[in-house]
C-alpha cells in the first residue's frame, strides 16, 4: 500500500514538472524564447519630452512638449507648439505609434524644427526602456532616440504659467512673432496675480468659483512696447480685466471670456515653478 501511494505521488510530481517545463519552455538555444515580457507601463502618465537625438545630434524639447497615452491606446500630446493625436500599441518593450491629426498653427524657429523632427521620430515601432521616471524610445535602427520624463500635474495656484497661444472660440493661434515666452503669470494661493503681459508687468486679484475666475482691477507698468507686444498685451488685458472660465488639464491651462476670446498657457518645468 505504501508503495502504491509513493508511486502515485511520484507520478503527480512528475506531471507537475512537465507542466512547469511546458509553461517556461524555450525554443532553440535562445534563453528568452517562448517567454512573454510584460508591457512597459507607459499608459496613464504625463510624459514630457526632454530631448530628441537624431544621428547623434541632440535637440532639446521646447517647454510644454508632452504626450499622454490612454489605457485605450489613444494618445494626445503637444510638440511645444501644435497639439497632436496618435494611436499607440504596446507589446512588451515595443511601442508602436500611428500618428493622427493635429492642430496647424505656424511654429517659429526652433519650435518648428523640433515639431518636424518629432513627427518623424514619434512614429512606427519604438523600443521602450523605463528607468524610474525616465522613458527612452529608440527607433528600430537605433538612429533616433526620444528621452521623456514623467511629470506631476500642476495646480492652478502657485504655478508659473507661460502663455503660448491665443484662443478665438475653438481656434488657437500662435502668439505674435517675437513675443514667444514673454507673457507669464502666477496666481498665488491668496488670490493675488502677478506677472507680465508680454511687455509690461501687471498685478490683479483672482476670485475662483467653480470653473469661473473673476479678476479685479489690473495695475500695470507704463513701458512703451513694440507692435507685436502691444497686440499680445491688449489680448491678455481683456481677459485679466474681467470674468473668464478656465480649464486645467494636467500642465495646461486655458482662460476664455464669454465671447470666446482667451489664451492657453503651459506650466513651466518643475524647477521654474512654485507649488
């Protein structure tokens, strides 16, 4: 009887070994064959583009360049000038990107050059490597490398916001040429607002109720400004001088008045923002 039980137990153990071997079986001499690596966890994260390297030449990404990949594979991002959409499929350490539609604002100088390069680099199958909060995407031939870093959301208050486009209804347009990066502001936690309209410094107050912000009287310096700067200043003054609705999306902020006029702004990198 003891012999029979021992034989049965041995048979069960042998079958388990066989099943285990089947589940981890490698084909040929490749020690990794037959296994499936887990998908690189890139979805649900706000990834800021740090740089793009093509043929050994590195280009730093403009402020605001980012991409967010949804768990459904739909991605939305910004090149630092125009917004774009894409479909992303993740299989193991391979991220395959199919570019979608985007906005069509004119992108000056370095912004335009980076955008043109990004459209080519962020496409097709890319090998992904995740190291902490840093993500590297490399083309199959290794000639193009995109470096990204995960970024936390920016709060409305205490963040330095830089104006990067003007809004008319659902249409966004670039700020006047020569004024890029000049207009910025901070809304303190006590509701005080300070910053630059693109030429003159300004201050006001902000009372937030739901998604509506009511600004107080605007005080500005009195410097003379060039044409493009005055155009930008006038557009922004109209928003800061009244009531506007706002929308906060991770590190992007929009303000719009009742007649559809407004602007969009981007949070500066963490080193330049207060929290």
